[in-house]
C-alpha cells in the first residue's frame, strides 16, 4: 500500500487495484501551490513501481475539483535571488505534475466536479478519461489575467480537443459548462453530482474487466504517439516565458 500519511495536501486510498488520489484542501477549494503539485507528481510517479495498481482516480475533496492557483501562495513563483536553474525548476512545478499524470503507466481517470480552473483544469485534462458532474465548470483565465497559459497546456488542449476549441478556451477564457465540455471532448461522460461516485465506480469496474496486457500496450501506443507529436512542442520553454514575464512585470497581478 502507498503510504498516504506522507502527503500533506493529498488524501490517498487504495481499493484493490484502484488508487484514489484526492486533492485535500477543501477550505481553499483545492487551490494549487507548489507543495500540492509536487505531491501530485510524486504520487503518480510512485505508481510506476506498483504493478498492483491498474487505475488511478484523481479527484478533489469538498465543493470543487480545483479552483486553480492558490492566490496566497501561487505555484511556480521562484524567489528573485534564485539561480536561473532554480527559477526554471520552480516554474516547471505544474508542468511536472501534468507530465507525471500523462506518463503514468496505470490508466488515469479524473473525477471532476464544481470548478476546474486553470491548472486544475490541466490536471484533469492530463488524465486518460474524465468523468464529470453536471455542476462542472472548466475555465482557463490565464490570458485574461495577463499571462500566457503555461504547464504545456496549449499543446495538451490541442491534442485532446483540437486547435479551434483550444484556441477558444485559452484566448477568450470563457467558462465551459459540463454539457459543452462533453461536446468539446473535455469530458467523456456527464452525470448528476449525486451519481458521480457510482459512475466512476462503473468506469473503473469496466476498465478492470478488460485484459490488463492489451490495455497497458494500448496506453503505451498512445503515449508513444504523443511523444512523436512533441517533436515540435515548445512547451518546455513555457517556464522561461512565464518567469521572464514575472521578472519584467508583464503579468497582471
């Protein structure tokens, strides 16, 4: 069993071959800071060494999946006196969390309800499957707030929902409700909030019923295809652009 006590901002529960990872900052609507994102990366990286875990469900405790950046302690903000490499490493914290989810060898399922804003939306979209409640609202307000979307979010959105819809979400920053999110491909299915847990359980049961080997091989095929398409992916420079904008005061605060 994975030691859930070693995580301060996550709640972990393993049920058979399914690991439930929940962002556990309900009073802050599961806002994201550097520690929370680092814990998410560690949790998903740990699954690589755990052959007994076939599915990871990512969710959020309380009223929201995640309201995005913790405004009191925003993630990815390096100290001014830090070296270039330190600044880059801190700025890449969110990207590392998304990459850990995408690279996870187990099948990943996002259990999404309430707000999924900014980085919270990107964490959910990094999962293989996304199951949403009718009260879900996705939004990417970064550009409206004066900064480009980082964390590799632009290529991620293009890959998952296509360039036209990605452009609409990222540039306009307009919220996307559950039914439209399903039409976009952000969600695979939408159910009433009261039925969300049952729907997640139904999906995980169905996935566990499919032969493990072919599922693992197929997921690896998708990952290799995604790696091939990243040859022209400039998201590794997101952190440099983000850091430069902070240092020059170009971002709206």
